[in-house]
């Protein structure tokens, strides 16, 4: 299993931003290898962890059109962010 961890400080939590996130997560759920996604926003800090069966599935998620667009808009939505890819140890 592979996990993608995203942590960012949201500039402005707007309805547009929330809808985009909802659409992005809905899209992820349709992709091969998707296991699950959890996201929480506390004091404008977002922590999202998505789980995937293989590294190839993570790469497919990275190329999803909504995900590509989100990456282009990251500076518009976040003051700062970090993303980590982790593989599970057997």
C-alpha cells in the first residue's frame, strides 16, 4: 500500500475551494487502486491522506485532470504546503 500525505495552510476556505476538493476526492475514488482518503481541516490547516494499492496507482492519481488542475492552483489556495509519498513496510 502507498499513501500520499498532503499538508497545507489554506489561504481562504471558500465554497469554491470546498467544492473543488469534493470533486477531486470523488474523482480519486473512481481510479484503479484507490483504497481510501481522509481529510481534515483544523484552523485552516488541511491534512489529507490518500491510500493506493501500488506506486503506479499513485502516479495515475497524479495525472488525473482534476488533480493536475489543482496542482496548478496550489499557490492560489494555500499559503504553504508539503506533500509526501510513503510506501508501507511489510
